[in-house]
C-alpha cells in the first residue's frame, strides 16, 4: 500500500527513537549469530564424525604395524639364533662360503659385504691371484671369501694376506710337513685341544687349548703347532666363524719348566706370526685360566710378539672361573673349566678326518721361488752396468 503524503510527513517528523533502533539492531545481530551457529553446527557434524573415524583407522593401522614389526623382529632373532647355533665342529661338504641370509645385514655392517656384490668381489680377487706369476693358490669361492672377510673386502689387503699365507708355508716348510689330520694321530689322544659345538655369549667359535696336557716326549712342539693349524684350517671354513671370529681359552693348569724348556723365542715367533698375521681368522678374545707361578715368565717370552690389537683382547682369570663364565656359559665347558662334561675331541677329530682329502690337496698349492736363471741374469746385468759406470769414472779421471 502506498503511503499518503500525510503519513509520509508524519514519518519524517516522527522517526524511530535511537533506543528502539539499537534494540532492533541488537536483536537482528543476535538472530544472525544464532543462525550462523546452527548452520555451522549442522555443517560440522559430518566432518567431526569423519575425523574421528580416520583417527580410529590410523590408530588401528599403527597398532597393526607395531605388531607386524614386533613379529618380524622376533622372527629375525629366531633366524639369527638358529644360524649361530650350528655345530662349530662340522664343516658342510661342498659349501661355497655363503653366509646364512639371517646374517647378511650384520656382514654388510661389519665387513662391508653386500650379497649382490660378493661374486664380483670374489672374481676381482681371483684375477689378482691369477696375475701373480709365482703364486699357485686355491681359487674357489669359499677360500677367497675367507680372506676377503678377514680384510673387510679390501682387495689389496686380502691379496697381501694370501701372499703372506703361502709365503709363511714356504719359509716354514719344516713346520708344515704332513699337515693333515691322520698324520697327527699321536697328538689327538692327548686331549690338548678341541672346539666347542656351541659359541660363546657373542656368537664366536670357542677353541680350547690345555698346555698341561702336552707331553714333549710324545709329540714335539712342531707337532703341537701342526695340530693347531689343522684345527684352525678346519674352523675357518665356516662362514659364521669368519664373521663372528674366534674366542680361545688357554688352560694353563700343569704348565711347568719342562714345557718352558722347549719354548724358544724362535719357535714362539714363528708360531705366533703364522697364526696372528697370515691366517684369515679374527681372534676376538683370548682367555687365560689356572695360570701357575711360572706363567709370568713364559708370557714374558710371548708378549713381545703379540700385536697391540691382540694385547687389548687378553683376559686373565686365574682361578676365578665364574669370571670366565660371564663370556662362555659353564654348561658348555669341560669339567676342567667349571663345566659338567669331560674334555673330549673325538667328534672333532672324526670331522677333521672326513676332510682329509682337502688337507692333502692343500699341499699342492704354494708360493714358488723365482726361476734361478732369471735371477742370475738380473745379477749379471747389474754387474755389467756397474762395470761400465766404473770405466766411465776412470776414463774421466
């Protein structure tokens, strides 16, 4: 309806009071806010619900992931334990030196060994060996892998160790005569040495040597050395031993002046240098027990030939066998070392003899001397040059 002029005039003359205007504006504002809140509440309900659902799903996924990771970790631990619990006295026939899959990660971290690169690394070392004209070495994968692992896959260092390995055999030929198990049948019954079937607490292969069991009238010092080398040559063929290393126990009970009489510095130096410097094994610990009063004098002969690394891995237990058991469980040790089983190397010797052919075949390899004729020609050439040089000096004078 159109308002009349009078009504219009009245509106102009009587406007809405300010108080009423403020009240109306406040009511309108409150109504607008209330409407917005209702709209916002209505629009947010599905999103809140959806967010809660996503949070629940994420939590469930994390729980499942944690369970899966825990299960995988447990399975890996079981696999590693199984790989380490193999009988350390038994070397499988026809092995190529490959580590169990469960130990691959450790080998990569500790030795820089990558499974996908192993064949390439072995071939590279094989070619280096073949390039040596005076070296006739084994070339099989298992043999070369032992040296690569001993030198953490450094080709040059592994090659240097192979040279030293064969050179030691050449320079100490008298100590390597008849280096195979059956030739030492007069040594094994003395029960001087053995290898435990199970590892120590750190997974290392355990060797035991009893000095007091040595009877010099039955076998000489060279025979003792040969039996030790045969045993080491055997255990080093186990890939797990190459990875985890050796822990040796030297039981000094019964060590006397009779034994010390045969320990000349020359013999000691030769034996330690061969085992410590040229053998592809890592000696991680040496435990001495039952040391008699004469031990200090005997050890003073040995100590100068030990490397600083080996010196840092020596443990002297005396009569405190519980301190030894912190490293090697008592139930795994023979009676002489606080265990419950007798010292017995029968099973080890039986396994050594199963590989008799391997040891005999090893005698076919070695480091040959340079041809005498070539050596003579070089000397003659040097003499001829020296004569010419002297003639020139005389002529100039």
